[in-house]
C-alpha cells in the first residue's frame, strides 16, 4: 500500500489529503523500469472552486538528476454556457520512456525512427470531449521544475502538438520532457462568472516523459510498420458502456516482430503477437475490453512494435469513445409513457399518461372500479374515461313490471266498483 496521497493544495483551507495514490497497473516494462496505472476517486468539495489537486514526488526515476515532479489538475465545478455542464479537460497519453539511437545507429522514437543527425518527431495524441481546440506548449515555472528546457534544440508545434528535435546527442543520455496540453473554446462562452474567448485556456493537463539515447543498428527506414488493416493514426471508434469492444493492430517487419507494447485503459486485455496466415513477417495483436460505467468518455489506445534488432515502429494511437447507454434508450414505457432516468444509474421511472398505471404503464386504469353507473347501466371502462351502457333486459323488466302493476291496480278498482 502506497502511503503517498493526492492532495488538495489550493482552495481547501490548507493542504488536505484526499486519497491514497494506489492505482491499478495497466502496463509495465521491466527492462525500461516503468509501469503505468490508473484509478478514480470521489471527493465532495465545499463549493464550485477552483481547487488545486496534485501529487508530488521527489524524483522522476531512482537516482535521477531531474529533481522533483508533480502532476495535478484544477477542479472547477462551474458550468459552461455552451454545454451547460462542467468543463472536461483534454485527454492525452504518451510512452513513459522514448528511446532513440545515436551515432552510428538508428534513432527510434514516438512517431519515426531516424539515424544519427536525422530529425526525430513525436506527435502527442490529444482529444477533447467538449470539442474544444487543443494546443500544446512547454510547461513553465514550478510546473516543470528543472526540466523546462532540458531537451536540446527541440521545437514544439502548439497547434498539432508535434515535438521535433535533431537526434544527435550523446548515447545513453537521459532527457526529461514536460508539456502542457490546454483546451480553448471555439467561440466566446461564459465559464462560471468569467467570459472565455478562443484565446483563453479553460484547463491544463501536464504530460511528463523521458527521452533516452541508445545504440541500435540499421538505417532510418528499417523499422516495423503498421499495415492498412490497422485503423489510421488518430482515428476514432465508438462503443457502449458494458459492451464488448475489440481492436486489432496489424504490424509487419521482414526480420520479425518480437513484442508489441499496448497502452490501454484499465480492464483492457490483449493477446501476444499472433502470426498473420500467409503473410511472412506480419503479426497482429487484439485488444478486448468491456468498459465500465465509470469509464464513460474518451480513451486513447496506443500500440508500439519492436523487431528482433530492437528497432521500434512509430506509435499507432486510436481514440475510443465510450458512450453511456441510458435504460430509456430501449423505450421500456408502454402506451407513450415517459421514461425518466434516475441520475446516471440504470434505474428509471415511467410517467404514465392519465388512464394508465403499472411499472411500465402496461395497465389500463379501471375507471369502473368505483361503480359510477346506477343499476340500470353497465359500466364500460375506456381510456381515462367510462361509459354507462343501458341494460335492455333490466329496462324491459321494469317496464313490464310497471305495466302489470298498473293493470293490477286497474282491475282491483274495477272489481270494487
């Protein structure tokens, strides 16, 4: 059990421990000495905020020289005027350690492998559930500590979130990178009590990773490649909560693929590399996932392949949007009743039109149950109404009885006269 905590460091009347940082491990690499995980926690804040929530640690790696680091977020529970909901920060992911080769060998990185002196490019995958414009920038100030400008000669395209630099540094050198990912509204909106324009960022997500130079033989273009059977880089797939989802990555390399690393959300499993029949040097990996209700939203799934020489492919990242399935989607209420969901649960209530009742409005209310008609009429139940139908034989009997009574009285009077 980890004894470190996520803390509220702003807006909470002092530093407040919120929850333990324990997480569910969803990926690891013993050789590169990293693992990744995710978890969720719930906390009730005393207002709409903003509140600063973060986790801080001393070193990026054991015995590293990069100093302390922190990750965090700002919790602001005000609603946006365009969606009438709170803002959802952009989603991003990255490999924890990017390894690139140096003289006289090939460099491999996030999005391409280049030889010594060639330019290396990392395309940071980003996605925003609110449809906002997403931009990237170098982290500044206390947000990145000693690594704000650690990567030499690197440039960052803020609009495409593409990091580029010449891969010509010393072998076995480690560099730390911290990039801030921000979302901007596409038009002026009210967020809480403030007006936000397309030039004002709504939130910031900090992305941290390491770059290391190593020696790997062969030329720049000699690396594993994804085939056309794999969805395109940055493409989006949709699935429903609590339903089985599968995604396959197909990779080819004439020397043979030794492993495929998958960066995936919690609960997603994947196979070992499987041979593609009748296609020498090609393999595929299939991921399987049943997203839970707490995982509604956008997730990024990335694959990175490695051949027997240690050369790596460019990453292939796919956006997976998990949609919430309302129990009202199946229209469980009969007779045009209105289905009302209970919050975000799978419970619902049917509001029935007048004249119907039952859990699903399946029962017609019996308006005749109160006997609204007199004894000469039969009550006929109708939708939210009733009809009193005259009973003919009862009327005939009454008429006949009345005539007989009249005749009896007449003859009785005549007899006495």
